[in-house]
C-alpha cells in the first residue's frame, strides 16, 4: 500500500525542484540576454577607433548663387519706406517687411539676400515654416560688418524722480513673472535667475533686485503689482541726458524649418531671452547654416543656439556677456565652430549662484563637430561642456581659461579629441566639491588629450570620474548604450600645477576602473611645491609621486616630472 504522506512529499519536492531550476535558468538566460543586448548596442554602434577630425566640404555650406532677389534696408535714406520695392535707391525701412518678402520668396523656392545699412534696429526677425525645407537661401547681411545692431531693448524716456530720493520710476506694462524651473524635482534655481528683465543706462547693465528695500546704486527693481520700474542710478548719472534702454523683445532672430540660412556681420543685443533654452538667436531644424562675423552681446540668457541642424558653420563670432551662456548646440551633425569666442557669460546665473546643471557653453548629441581656435575666458560657469551622447568632437588650438567651476567638461561622450589647446587657471566653486576645474571626464570613452598645456587649475588639472557604467540614450535613435571612462590617451601634454593645493591628476573612485585601457606617455608633469600630486581615490590618504604613480597604475613610463623649459603662458 502506498504511503500517501511520503508520496505527497515526493510530489511537492519535485515541483519545488522544477520551479527552482526553472527560475535559475530563466535568471541566467535573462541576464545573458540583457548582456547580449547591452553589448550588442555598444559594439554595433557607429563608433570608430580613429578620431574623426571633421572638416566641412565647403567654406560656405550655403549656395549664395541661388539668390533671386536682393533687398535693401536703409532707414537713413529719406526715400526709405516699406511700400518701396526694396532696391538700393528705394529701400525698405524695417526688418519686419524684409522678413515678409524673404519668407514669401522662400515658400516659392526663391532665394533672398537682405542687405542692412548701419543702424540700430529695435525689432526682430521671425521665420517659421513647417516641414518645407527648400534649396533657396535666406541671407541677412550687414552692409558694413559690425555697424548693424538688432536690439531687444527700447529707449525709455520721461522718468520721474521720487520725492527726496535718488530713485527714478517709470510705468511698467508687462506681467512676465518668474520663469518656471523645469528641473524643480532635481535642483533649486533661485527666482533672480529665472527673471528676464534687463535695463542699461548709458550702455551699462544694472543689477536686478527682487525687493524695493534692497535697492542701491546701480540697481533696478520691478513691481508688477504697482506696475512700476524703479532705477537707482550710479552716483553722478545725469538721468535727464542718459540713454536708458529697457529690454522688451524676447528673441531677435528665430528660424525653424528653414534651410540655407546666412547671418553675416550683425550684432544681436539686449534680448530678454527667458530662462531655459531661450536665446537671442535661435536657429532650429535647418540644414546648411552659416553664421559669421557676428556678435551676441549682453542678452539676458543665451546668445546663439543651434538646435537640430546639420552642415553648420559658426565662424568669427563673439558671444560675450550674456546672462547664462554665449553659445550652445543640440543635435548638431557636421558642424564647425571656428574663431569663436564665448567669454564673460552667466552674469545672471552668478546673481543667484547658478553655475552648474545647465549653465555654461553646453552641447548635447553632437556628431562630427569641430571647435577650432575656440576661446572661453572668464565665464562664471563652464568654458565648454560636452554633456551626453556627443560623438566625434575635435577641439583644436583652443583656449579655455579662468572660467568658474569647470574648464572643459567631457560627460558621457565618445571619441573626443583635444589637441594643441590651453586649459588654464579655471577656478573652483567652493560650494561644489565634485567639480575640478581643469578637465573633468565623467563616463567618457575614447578621449585623447595631445599636445596641450593644462596648468594652474584649482583642485586638479585633470579629474576622471566613474559613476559605474552609465546607460546613455542615443539622441537620434533612442537606442540605449553604455559608457565608462575607458580608452583615454594622454600624450605630449604639459600638465602643470602652480602650488601644493593643485593636483596634477585625480582618478576617482579607483585606478583599476581606468587604467586597463589607458595610454599615458611623453607628458611633462610638474608641481613647484611638491612631487606628490598624483591622486588615486583608493589611496587618498596621500597623493603619490610620479614614480609611485608609474608603479601603481603602470602608466607614464616615458613621462617626466620636471619644470618645463621657457616661459609658460598660463594666463
């Protein structure tokens, strides 16, 4: 007779064994599948072992021979009128009318060149055509480069002095309020950073205050409730005979869906471009873009922003003294930034202690982009920040110096080449321990630093940080891939600290995460105060000498620790 109790236990054990084995197999299979999926995405991705030094095929990506009509704008001509045909003898008077004609021509696939005579144009240009890219060019060109200004401000007169006070008032008709913080769950951005009002007295920016009681010389305050603006001018200012410019226009040149755009020889200033992604000049969703010999100055947020464009050249451009950043780019393919300066930006961010997260000259999702003779000096934020999914970027003969928090930040990007450049005396934010202001790499793969001068940066000249194996989303296909700090090459660089508080290199959290795939050779390392300037997080109790560094990480066998000959130009 069958023992039912034993039989029942046998069946239960059999079932449990099957479940356990199946679970183990499924676990192994799932992990294997996940590993295959991750590795496949990474290995099949369009990465290359050799760096792509992108050079445009043509000096000008726009065929200007396709211009069908030339339009002249000359308000100084007594015959100027928007009823005119726009010839040089009978010119138009406004950009607005020229824009209307150019847009109509573009829709008919006719190219237009707008030649602008010297003057200050207090208006804006706006092109928006949905999904209709044509071969016809649209060109806005100064008759005399540097003498055409498109301004976001208007001159305000008839200010009233408050009784027994040095403060002047004027009616304020706007209800702009505080811009929304798109990262409210992640970071606090103070209200002063999210304001858009700007005021200039005799060309000098006044500092905004958010309370009447905090006004002092050189400040202004706006009460939307009282519908008034208050100015406390600097001592000695003759308000009756001063030029007071108040920002009223948000974006000065905006094109979306337009290809073959040229901006040449024009200055854009005083745009009230708002917090987050807004810009004085925004060119979006276009192919074949040329911006040259132009300036972007004293705008409230960004100067020049290219968004989702390909075949773009930005050449001989100055983008200085903007409230957050001078230049930025998002989803750019085949682009050249040449002889571009973006300096002394992020004054508005500085008013509210906003230095990271989005501040600085920041780029996402680049493919084949070259920065040649790029200059970023004195920004109160990053000099150049490659943030996420940038592939094949070459930075050559550039100067990134005296910026705040970070000089060059290479984050979750691949195939980055930095050559013949100077990264020097970038300054640390005492409230942010993570950033080391020279060159910082975070989950960046296949990075080469060759023949550079990296010197005098606070905390460290080079910091490389691994945040495990970060998953990245391709900005175009939305496929997932993974990046680590691997395959770095440091070759023929001069890496110099100025004192004992400045490390030469800092690997965090541990050297094993980096050096298996690294090459470092023929570098000159030097710190005048101490030879112990090589920091490894696993050995953080004491920085190492070059000899100890060579022994631990197995790198720099052909490098030296020695004072470079000749005078070092470290700013």
